[in-house]
């Protein structure tokens, strides 16, 4: 179940959202399968330590965070994936591995891969392995003001064929809901 703090946060900021119950899904790609949606619609939160400061880096479900890009874009010396023990205290009401991208609520800065900005709507975890949340990209951007840049490793040829063109304009992506 989505924690009440997340629901209250969204309602307080008048952000419309939809909830989707699903079978237990631990990984982002399991969530894709559980909801039967294209992988590019699901955004996952990856917790990165950049010069020991935790960041929520939001990337497409099928993507891998490029830590060199994180270092370069954030202007830090070191960047690495955080161990669960290093960030669970930031998300006390969430299941481990189901961290939401709401940095304002949990006191962490948020960075988002630019490829997600072509989506009209985003699906992501919101503290639960059995329920997902969907909202408009514009509402998320207005709520969190994430740093938007390139944060993912280039997709393999096979992944590229499965994914939409990330170079598409936002007008082209509106019909993908």
C-alpha cells in the first residue's frame, strides 16, 4: 500500500495521481510486467551517493545509471550506487527497494534522466511492492523541480529496438498513455 505520507504530500500540493494495485514486483522490470506496460513508461528511483550526499536519480525501468554522467553533471568527485543500509532511514514508511522519487518529501535532491521528459505520464513505485502510482510528467516536474540531464548508459541495440525514440518531441509522445 502507498504510504499515507506520500498520498497526503500529493494531495496537499494538488497533484492528481492514480494508484494501480498489482502482484508483488520487486524490480522495475517486474513492475513493467505486472502492469503490462512498455518499459519506457515506468520510472525507477536509484539512490546514488554523490560525494557522500544521497540523491534520488530517476531513470527509465530498462536503463542503467551512468555514474560517470552523474559525477560530471553534478560536479562531484565521487558517485556510486548506495547500499540499502545507507538510505533506508530516509524512507522509513517505504518498503526497501520501492523508494519513490519524491525528494522534497524525504529531504533528498532529485535528478531525472531527460529521456523521461518525453512521456506525458509516468508510472513509478511509491513505497510499495504491490501498488504503483501514475502522474503527469509536468505535475512531477512542478512538484519536485528535478535536475534534468542525461544520466543513463546508452541502450544496447536490442534495448533501443524495444524503446521509443527518446529524441521524439513532447508533442509526439502524448499518445503513448
